[in-house]
C-alpha cells in the first residue's frame, strides 16, 4: 500500500479493509500520527485518544478477519464504517469523555452517556480518534476561545 492512508475517502478505506489490503490499525495509526504532528499548528483537536482508538481499531480488525473467513457475501453485509477512523466535534457526547462544546464554561465536564450518533457509530464499529475543536457552542467561526 503506497497511497497516503489519510488522503483516502471513507468508501475507499472501506474497500481496502474488505480486500485485506490494509487494516483498521494501519488507517488509525496513520490518522493519529498526522493529527498529533499537526495539532500544535492547527489547533484542530482538543482530545486525541490514541489508546482508545487503537483498541477500537484492533477490535474492528478482529471482526473483519472473522467475517472475511466466512466469504465475500459476508463481507458485503458489513457496515461501510466498520474500522474507519472518525473525529467527533466536542459538541457530541462520548460517555466518560470530555464534552465542552468548545466553551470554557464546561471545562472539566464529562459526558454521562453517549449521544445517539456516538452510539450508532460505535455499534457499527467506527473508530473514534478523539474530539475536534469547534466554535463555542457551535456559534461563530474563529475557534478563539476553545
């Protein structure tokens, strides 16, 4: 695999995963490396969860491997987001994780539950890289307060 895994569209990543040409761990590590390397300059991520993301990627790879052994028809039945790395805005609750909506008012707040979208993404095996920066309470365009 010579392509930059961080420049692929999600459906291309899914095709590579199903074909066994890459792994969710490789996709996740590539995205984490870029996020960690560029975050100081971009201030795009509030939280990067390397350990959690890699554990989720390993679980996705196990699931893909088990289904791959069942044959092509079984692979076709998998959700396209299985093993795909995603970032969630800090507005979306992830149980036990930071959820400040980009506001200093909510500093230290930990979500007591998963948001509906988080639960849906979790149930299909998407990999959460962390929480991304946003304008305070999703109002504005500058990210100056988060």
